[in-house]
């Protein structure tokens, strides 16, 4: 058992995993750039695909060599899943506080689930089986369960809390821990930090909106009031100055994608 743990830790700190993580981050950045672009199209009334991860994958698939691009995203997400699972199993050993160490490990497990879902969606899209549908049917099934409203509401609050964490990380620039010293210094480093700050805050706001839709659906007991990122961004259009807000969110999400590229170049795991 000790030999297995030692081998796994060696893999976790290996050079090949370092390269794998960089590839995965580039793929993740591409998806966010596409989501940002689709959000801008929605704001300008030129939307063809939904401004969501699924919509971004379909938009990628329609590009020259689209299937290869989407498969690249699927492989990249798989590499990130491996990384986060290794972190969950053997990471954060430098953390002396057991509770903090396990909180960080559980966070890594949650991120692995997110990357896994995106990778699965990418694989289905590449195979021509990706659905463009929303989350209404799933929410409706949960809503019909005993205590379903409470469950949907709790999910919405959890999503909003995660969005709030991203906003705080962006505002306080805590995300800079993901960049090495070179990635934080000079004019180039300042640009990376600005991209990260704008990107984290914008992505956090978008996720808070998604969570808000789930909470509203639970309160109203109407599954169709819930939805993913696309529905949340369309809701923004109904606000005063909604078009301006949506453009800002779209640009911000694209900035997050660019920060993923910077992180891949100046990775500090």
C-alpha cells in the first residue's frame, strides 16, 4: 500500500503530468473563449448557438477540423480529471491542518466532476450525439421527488455560493497562486493578473445568475424557470442596460479563457 501511494505521489509530481495539465488548461481556455464569443453574439442579436459550454462545443464542431478540435477538448478535460483526482487522493500534503487539507481535496474532487462532465459532453458532440437541450427535464424530475423543491433550491444556493467564491478570488487576486513568479512580474504579468481578475469576476457573476434561476424555479415550483448559462445570459438581456451587461460578461468570460492560456504557460501547481 505504501509502495502504491509512493508511486501515485511520484506521478502527481511528474513532468508528464505537468505537460498534461498545460494541455488541459489550453482546452479549457478554448471553451471559455467560445462561450464568451457566443455571449457577445447573443448581446448583438446574432446568436446561432447557445451561449453555454454545450453551445461552445457545437460551435467548435462546426469549424474547419471541428471534430478534431472537440476531441482535443475531450482529451484535455480527461487530463484535467486525472490531475484533480490525483490531488484528491494524494495532494496538499504540505497542509498541516487536516480539515483544510480535506476541504482542498474535496474541492479538487468537485472540479474533477466538472471537467469530467465537460469532457463527456465534448466526446458526445464529437460523435454527433451531443444534445443542445437544457436542464428543464432533469430539474422537473428532481422537483417531483419528495423534498424536490428543497433539493433544487439547495443546488441553486450551492451554485451561487461557488460563483461568489470565484468573484472573491478575482477581486482579491487570490488566483495568482496559480501562476509562477515569472507569470506575475513585469508588464506581461500585470496583463495576466488583469485578465484573471476580470475573468474570475465575470465568470462568478454568470454562475451566480445560473444558481439564481434554480432558486427561483424552486420557489415558484416551475422547472422551466431553471436553466443553464444560456438562459441566465438571456435573462440579463431583460435588465436595464442588459445588452451592455451581457457584453461585459461575454468579454469577461473570454478573459478567463485567455487567463487559462497564461496559466498553462506559467503553471504553478
